[in-house]
């Protein structure tokens, strides 16, 4: 009897020992699996970081070289035959536009600082080209053919030679006409429409407008908006940049490669943009997808070569908001029920 009890005790001990071994083995197995998973995660993180770093290094090298090439070609413009200057400046502008597109395609792996610095460099290149163009191909001095009556018709620089030159300093409208190739300036309570041939491949200026509606059909090269109050602006596809500064209470319906917003408040953007939109010193702005349509819009998108299938309308970088774990309070997404559905007006 004692032997039987002993055998039972031994069997019970063996079973407990087996369970203990199984438990210990299970824990070791789980620890091993966790260790392997952690190592795999670390390896993936290193590969991702390495890939991004390699991409960033490639971007920096390529961008620096292309920028230097443009600057070198620009520095030799003074020795180019006058008959070839227009082609040279057009070629340089195209090169900088390609650099701008290169930035757009690289925003995934670039830091905010790298994006801002490279975009600032592109803007400086555009400005340098314009300055050198004005120096080597001087514009004819602005002049009127006589005393002009004030009109609500959009003001545009004409290619014809005027008869009577302006004496004394230029007024604001004249200065804007010389700065931009076409646009609307110093107007209030009016509606303006610029057709495709008026804005095609041009830098458009919209300055000092109050309670105006502006429709830009076609594909301008760039749009500069400054000092707009309670205005509504519509634009076709812009292969370059839309710059917005000192605007208040506006609705801007635009399609572009790059959007930069400064010193703006209480403004709504219905946006199609192929890169990350940038705001700075800006508050209370809302974003929704671009939804303006007009005849010949498909042709304008084709002309602009803007990627219609890529829209980063809700990817906004606020240069005044550094916290990465919290969303910027300076901008928001316009909810669907609050979006304008139709622009018939």
C-alpha cells in the first residue's frame, strides 16, 4: 500500500515537473519571439531611417548641383547675344520650375526645415532670373497714351508702345503692372474675369482688393495675392506657386503645385495642391478639396502638367507650430456640411 502511494506521489511530481518545464519553455519561447520581433522592428526602423537619409542625401546633392548650374548660367547672361536672351531666360525659368517639382516629389522624406529652405532657394532663383531679365532686357518705360478714365476692367500691360510718358513717381497700379504681367489692383465691390489667353503662362497679381470676385480661367504661371479683404478668388491649374499674404475673410479656390500663405486670417481654401501647403504667421484658416469647374478646364490641366490625381489639400505645414504630437490650432479641415457645394454665381 505504501508502495502504491509512493508511485502515485512520484507520478504526481513527474506531472508537476512536466508542467513546470512546459511553462518555463513557453515563457522562453515567448521571450525569444518578442526578442526576434523587437530586433526585426529595429532593423526595419534602421532600414527606413537609412533609406530616408540616403534619399535626403540624394535630394540635397541633386538640388545643390542643379541650383549651382542655374546660377552659373545666369551669371554668364551678360555675355549672351541679345537675340538669344529671351530663350535663355525661358530655359532658366523652366529649369527652376523642374527644381520646384523635384521638391514636391521629395516632401515625403524631407524635414520641414529642408522643405522651407529649398523652397526659399527656388523663390530666390526666380527673383534673380527676373532681376537679370529686367537688367538685360529693359522694359519700355510705362506710359499712357493720354489721360485714362478709371475703369473696372482688369489692368494689363500692353505690348504696344505708348505715346506720352509718365512724369514723376509711379503710382501703385503702375508699379503693380510693371511687377506682374497682368492682374487686378486697387479695386472694390466688383467682379473680374480674366480669360485663358490673358493669363496663360503669366505671373498674375491681385493686390489691394476689397469685396471683389476674381475668376482666372486658364493656367497662369503663378499667382500673387496681397492685401485682399472679403474677396473670392477662383483659379485654373497653376503649374507653379500661389502666394497669399495679408488676406482676411477671403475664400480662395485654387489649384497649384505649391501654396504659401503668410499673415492671413479667417480665410477658406478650396485647394488642389501637389505638395504640402505651407502657412506662416497665419490663423483661423480652413481647407477643403478644390471643386471649381469651368469649360476647357481639362485642357488647362493638360497644359499645366499638374497632376490631377494627386491632391494634398489637407496636408498643411504650419511653420509656427513646432509640436509634433499635437495638431496646429491655426488651421482646420472644413467639414463636409460646411463646404460650398456649387460655385454658380
